[in-house]
C-alpha cells in the first residue's frame, strides 16, 4: 500500500482533531480559544483533502464541512465577544 500526500494530510488532520479534544479534556486548552479552534479547523481541512483527492465519502466530507463551519463560528464569536482579534497564547498584544 502506498501513501500519497493527501493520505498524510488526512492522518495529520485526524491527529490534530484528536489532540485538540484530548487537550480540552485534560484542561490544557479552552474550547473558546484560538488554539483549539485552529487545531480543529486545520485538522478538518486535512481530512477534507484526503477525501477530495483520495477515496471520497460524502458523509465524512459533510462532517468536515460542518466541523470547519463550527470552528470558524467559534473564532468569529470570540472575536465579536471580546472586541479584538483572537490571538494564540503568548502572542504579543
């Protein structure tokens, strides 16, 4: 079995999503912070790439579209609520 770039994108995407969820449960990340949202959005994009260029699966693709939309909603909601652009931890003001 050979692996292509889109396979690796999918594996990395799944790893990012699972790591984000694990860190949330371990209370190392907050669900309304940019780091958590970015990990989910980038992870979903990786899985979407593997679906688009590899074996397409409509239900999985729809899940990733929803995952990205919810992540973007979270970023925008945080931005509106705090009145500033969300930043990564340690990023200068």
